[in-house]
């Protein structure tokens, strides 16, 4: 079948252009960078020094290679997405220059703002690392961005075929990306989100006991599996469960990476507690059955599971057995990243509930996508 005929079979995109998804992801990623760089966002005051003096500062006395590499890695995705969002017809050097300039201006603004935070130090070395990361990401974005996000790219075609159209689908994809980011938080609980108690410094309402913790952990994991699986189903056109399985597998991979990085003794599967193991089995079975329910029932169940999981994570006792990796505690960028993932992880269920409600998924507006479907079934 020719490309033109194949394109006609794809569901309508509701005026969504290929560049809109990387642009929206770049904007969301820039907001996350801003929060991480300005964390904890308290104690603002003028230092009395010129704002841009740090640009001429000499090489620092203490240089931490890990921090510098972290700065480069942190701006790589932004450079990639910014370059991918630019028109493909323009010269490559111009797209690279523009995306790099955007990364440099973003870093310059944030580094300068750090002069007003007593807990942060503006650094020209950080600015250089961020700009280098933006440049490397821009080069990769010009080279492979269209392969992923172009009109015939993997992500765009997959998104057109499987995900509901327009800004509704894109907002849902951004929320799923934020959920994956939240799984990198330094907590041993699998898929636990909405922990306002830790964010606000409130003590656990229940004392720790092994039996109580295992029971809460089991219920929390099962509810979280059901919630994220059905949330993803809300934005899918078809019944195929493979994207949901892939999403959960990516979440487990992110949690494994975070556990191996942030906790002693670095056992990557320390998150697989008895409660998490049971919850995975129970939640997987419940999700499998729920995927056979009518769409509106799935949406109501997704919201209910989100509420239940959020209530459980704020009621359960703390786990005193996994020690935070003190070797990483002196790295400022690690602490900033932890603050970012903690915020995203804590607020994600509320954003997800707002998405389900405000975008009309509870009322079944997404079913309009059925008219443009390919007969896969909703």
C-alpha cells in the first residue's frame, strides 16, 4: 500500500501537527528544569553582588565531575526536543544553533536567578555544561528528531494510530511521561504517588509493624497498577494491552534504577517487597479483568483507583529499613533531582484526576475518536 493511501487510513489528528508533541514535551521539560534548578524556591533575597558577576568567575577550587556530567545530561533531552520541534525544511546548522541558543538562554536565566537563593550558587561552569548538553541534544535532534517525531516518524505514526487526537491525547502523553519521571524518586515503594504527607513534613499517622506495612503495600501496589493501567487505556483508541504492559514495564525499570542508585546497599530489586510482589499479582489480575469492561466503567474505575492509592500512600507507616545512599547526598544536582521527582510524584495523581475530569473523559467525549478509527474497536 502506498504511503498516501496508508495515511488516509490513520485516524484524524484534530489539527495536531508533527511538531506539536516535541514542542509540548520541550516546554514541560523546561518547566521541570526550572523547578530543579530553583529548588527549594524559598528564601529569595538579593545578595548585594552584581547579578552577572558569576559569568567571569575563575575555575572553581572544588570541581565535582559528576555534577558537571549531570548538567550536560540534564539539558540533552531539552536540546533534542527543541531541535525536533523546529521545521525540518530549514538548514541543519540553523536548527542546531537555535536549539542550542534556547538551551543557553534557559540556563542563563536560571543560573542568574540562583543568585537570589541563599541555598544555591550561580556557576559559569554549570552554564557551560548546560549549553554543551543542549548542543549535543540539538545535534541528535536534527539527526534523528524527524525519524521519531516527523510526519512519518515512529512516535507520530504510533500516536496517530493508537492515541486519541488533539491536545487531549498530547496532554495525556505528557502526564504519562511525568509519571515515569516520578518513578525515579528516592522511595522504596513501587508506583506510590500522591504522597503529600512527606512533601509537607507530616508524621505518619500509623506506627510501623511488619504486618500492617505489608498489607498497606499490597493494597497500594494493586491500586496503583489498576490506576495507571486504566489511565493509559483512557487515551488509547484500541483494546490492545501491549502499550499498557510496556508502560508498566518502563515504570518498573525506572523504579529499579532509582532503587539501585539511591539506596544502600544498592540492591536493584529492593523495591520488590512481599507487599509489592503480592500487589503486582493482584493488581495485574484486576487490570486484566477491567480492560474488558465498557469504556465509561474503566474511566470511573481509573479515578477511583487513583483516589484509593493516594489515600493509602498517605496513611501507611514509613518503612525504616532502607537507608538513603549518603555517598550521593553531597551532590547538589542529585538533591535537586530528588526534589524534582518528589514533587512530580506527589502531585501526579491530582493532575491525572484533573485530566480525566476537565478534558471530558469521564463524560465519554473521547468516544468521538471512534468515528475516525480503523475498526480496531474501542
